C-alpha cells in the first residue's frame, strides 16, 4: 500500500454548539478514488475544506504530504464575469 498523501484522524468541529464532525477520519493515497456520501448538512463539504486547509478543525490531526496539492472546488462557485458563453 502506498503511503498516504492525506490523512485526517479524529477530526472534530462544532458550529453553534452542535457537533458537525465528531471523530471523522479520511485517508487518501495516490490513485485512490473517494466518494463522500451523506445527507445535506452532514459535514461532507466541511471535511473537504479541512482537507484543503481552508478550515482548521477544533481537534484532531491533519497530515498532508508536502509534495501533495489538495484543492477544494465549491459547490456554488462565484461565476461573476464568467456567466456568458461565447462562440
């Protein structure tokens, strides 16, 4: 097995006193394909934002291989100025 490019372990994050992530874990190695499946509001996007370094967890460990690049593409990107397609 290849060493992990990304490892999240014991991730905890609360919003407004409500736990959103409570001990979440994710490991990804080169060549892995990952799907996050869950109800709206269950923390999928938040976990990906933590993986990309956009949000810091309140607890837990985040490891990103220094040679790895982790990016997050928002569900609703700001398309201001790019809304028209021209031929």
